[in-house]
C-alpha cells in the first residue's frame, strides 16, 4: 500500500503542511515512521480522512481550489468494479469527483483506494491519470 509524507498529504488535502502536521499530532489521522524517521500516512487512512475533511469543511476559510487545464490531483477514495464498467471516486481537496470508465481501464492503470491520481475534466467527462 502506498504511504504519503505529511507534505504530500497536505497537498492532496489542499492544506498547508503545518495544518496536516497538527492534524497528525492531534491523532485525527494515523501516522507511522519509516526507517529514516519520517512520518507517513497509509493511503487507505488518508483516503478515509480526506472524505471526513471534505464533509466537515465549512467553506468559510477554504481557499478556492482551482487547477490549470482542469486537472484535479487527489487520492482515490472508492472503486466499484462491474463486469464491464467501473466507478472511481477521487477526493481532490474539497472536491469529490466520480468517473465512470471501463473495468479494463481501471485494471490497466492499477488503481487502488489510497493511491494518488489526477482527475482531468473536459465537458461532462472525467478522465483518470495515475500519478
């Protein structure tokens, strides 16, 4: 399973590294240390926490989240696989994006809950890039 540093988690959550560090210090998201002593967050834990953060955001102090060329970097929070089709959810800061694509595309990209991915939006279609 992919793990994220505090800085990487902060970028995916759309907050400062200091905010992410304070959340970790307060026990809001579980961390562990790697061999070098860096604090890491497991991808599945970060995915669950990103949903919690987005649901509790008041919107008052939240900066608008925009990205060049309609790219929304985030973390995969859910994958539903059917026989032919699949649904992938990405939490990109305060934004939850859902894409319907083929099961084959999900498998070729190797997408899993907790991994980093970018949703690219054009008109009503959302395309997923593994990052």
